């Protein structure tokens, strides 16, 4: 089931000026050997004057290179019990599950956000191209030409791309958010760079929890400062090297207005929670997610 709401567009931005990175406080970076874009979303403010509890939700880039000491810190010190892996079957086949899968007390939840990323294609995942190399499964995103530098087309392209995750794989979106809500301890949500798929799922979850839109936008945009390091790391991996070759850093950097367009698209559906309810999300799911992120 897909949503009928219009895709985000630059025209929806309205007359307000674009603010690249609205900062409501310093990001809570978690500096570990093996990752470049890991942070705790604790401290983000809600519309009712509360804030997200620290140590509940961690967002990250790829976990493949986590050093043993980093794994121990996540599990033993930060209390991570669940990992939501948003990578595709192709990425997992080429890169592996990562060191966290070997932890007996950690549950791994794998939820791809691409419709063509299935086990029924007849072609082994390790022999396929990355799904986003064509954008065929993201509908209207393919109609917005991939930008080479930062301007309104950049925001229109990426926000529409993110809407494609929601419209084409609402099952994975709902399942990923439920995994966050039901985690016994801290949960890490990650993809490859920790900015696009991770940014979409984490942003949606924060909106449902009642975090202010400005704070959600700021959290998304915070990844921009880490993009050069992220791309340098990913370029050393066989799953991503060819796809990243020759692409400028500015093409991959998150901009605040991109997330604003996605939030506006959700608002046209009645908000993040209303959109989720169209796809099987319940009031109990909302209560559980809010209890997880905001405390009981």
C-alpha cells in the first residue's frame, strides 16, 4: 500500500529563507574506532517541553569496521540490545553482517527500504547492483535529476528520494520503528552513511515522539560535517566504491531544507503518526515509542 500524497518539491518550501543547519544544541557524537557518524539523539526537545532521554536511540553509519573495543563499549557501557540495519540485501551480501551480530545479547533487525531488494529476483544479492543506482523503485524521485551541487534541486531530489522509502516500503518503515519502540535497551539505527535511510527513519520516529520539527531538521543536518569522512571510509568498501567514484561531496551532504520538505509532505498527510496509521501503526505503537524515547 502506498501513499497518495504529492511528492515533496522545492515549491513547497514557501517564502521562508533556507537555513542550512539550524542548531538547537551540539550533537551528542559518540566517537568510536570504526564509525564516523554515530550520535545519541538524547536531549532533543519536544513540543510539550520535555526532551528525548539520552541512551535510548543512537543513529550511525555502517558498523562494519567497529573495533572490538568499540563493540564492547556499545554493549557493555551504553547498553545496546538492538540494532536496526537499514542496508539492502546487496550491501549485506557484499559487506557482511558486521561484528554486532556476534553479540549474543543483541538482536539484529534488518529492514530494507527498496522494493526491488528482495530474495526472489533469481540473482544472488552479491551479484546485483545497488538499488539506488537506478531509482526505478522510488517512483517520482527518478524524475528529479540527480544534482551535482547544492541548490533547490538538491533538496527536491533528496526529499523525494526519502519519500520513496516511505511510499514504497511502508512495511519496513513500520517494522523499523516498532523495533526501536520495543528494544529492551539502547537501539542503534544505521545504514551505510547514516544520513539518508537512517535520517528518514530516525526523523519519522522523533516526529511521532513529539520532537519539534526544528530539532528533527537540525538532527538530520548535523551529519553534513561528517560526510567527507564517511565517503572516504565507504570508498574503501567494494559495495560502494564504484557508485561513489567521481561524485562530489556536496552532492551527498544533508541540507536542512531537504528534511523540511519531507516534513511538509508528512504534514499534508496529517503528520508522521497519521501517515503511519495508514500502514498499520497503532496508538499502542505510538505510546510505546514515546515511552521508549521520552521515559515512562
